[in-house]
């Protein structure tokens, strides 16, 4: 039975080598039948087609190419874990094991007692890691909500003990109501270290207001408010708050574009802080159907920090109101 249909273009030397390799791999070749050339294949390692590529086609492993790709993916995975502080215990144990293995090659650098202590500590750490609950992919419905979920937690409860609040919204008419402003005054601004920052769309940026109104007003099937008058109402409210005589500090700024989302943060950057991002989208039945996501350091340190940076960047782009 002929099972080799590899190579070369009539070159006796290459065919002889090919037959020898085939025999070593346990293949049966009829001496009377020539080895037929295989379809051409591009070499992945840049070898000369007349020498190495036909060997690769014969089933020998590729040097360097796939190994290099695997190593690159491994490094990317490790660096990604380190950035997100994932599997740190396993990496520490692995590094210690590798270090002790290297040191053991150069003699009695480390005492057996120390080696045994480190080994037992590593085993204990890995065993403890096995007992931790398995991390599962989050249920989308448990992460994404509409405004009904916001109403389930009273604002006074969200502000209890808060030292800092930051808000960004095109108009903020729904969030920055009279009741909310009073809650900010009595809970956050009543503290000497209390701080409230509000960022709104600039009413004087006519084109930005027009574009935002097209998205926020015309994109709702059942609108009950219009952006421009709502914005003027809230800006007037902010001016009154700026003149309050309170222990804490209050500041608001105006920005000349709407990035398509709103933010509400309580004690951003702290372990107990919360951050809510609401996405405006381009169409909906009413504002209550808008999707939002709630973040904290515990739920995702990475994305919590990401959105905090987004607010700080927008804040720097905003301008203080003109007296």
C-alpha cells in the first residue's frame, strides 16, 4: 500500500531522503512506485522550498513559528492578568518554584528547611484558592437596568455618609430636582469635607443643544420635557446652589457637547463608592427605559476607574459659568 505521496520534483536525492524519513515513521512505500509530489504549500518559517518546506509537508513539526505565536499569546494573557490583578497567587507560587529550581542547580544556596517552608506555603495557598467560589460570567440582566431600578433605592440612602458627589448630564432635569438638591445640601454639603460637582451642557452652545435635543427629545416616543427649557431651569437652580452658605463646597461647570451618556457618582475612587452610567441611545419609548450600569471597585476596579477618568476628563473640558 502506498501512503507516501510527497515530494520533490524528480530530484533523486530529495526523494531518497523522503523515503528514509517515511520508513522511520513506519510508513510503507512501494519501491517500484515513485513518490508523487504534493501540492505546493507556502513555508511559514521562510525556509528554502528546495530544502526544508518539503520536509514540513511530510509531517515534521514546524520550528519557531507556532511556538513563537503561543509564547506571545501566553505573555499577553499573563500581562493582562497582572493588569487586572487576576491569578496573582498562582503567579507568585510559580515564580517562587522557578526561582528555587534555579537556585537548587547551583548548590546548597538555600537550606532545606527554608525550601520546605516555601513549598508548604505555596501548596497551602493553592489549596485555599480551590475553596474560593468559581467566578462565573455575570448575568446581563443582573448588570444592566433601567430607571425603575434607580427608584428602588432612595436617593437619601445613596447619599448616606457620602463625602463627594459628581454628576454629569445634558440637562439633569430628572436627577437634579428640588428634592435632590435639598438632599445634597442636608447630607453632603452639610459636611466640612463635603464636595459636589455638577457638569451640564452649555446653554449658550446653540449647535450642541440642537444636536442633543434631536437625540434626547425627538428620539423618545412619549416625551414630557424638552431639553432647552429644562437646561435653563437646572442652570438657574445651580446658580442658587452656588450662593448657598454651607460648610461643604459646590461647583458646577458647562460643556459644549454631549457625549451620549450621563453619570452619577458617590464617593468615586473609594471602596464604598458607587458609579452609575446611563446611556442615552437614539430611540426609546420614554426616558425611563434608558439602560444604565452600576459599578464599584468591588464589581470591577478596572471599569470603575475607567469611568471615573471619563468624568474627570469631561470636567477639565468644562468651563465655569460666567457671572
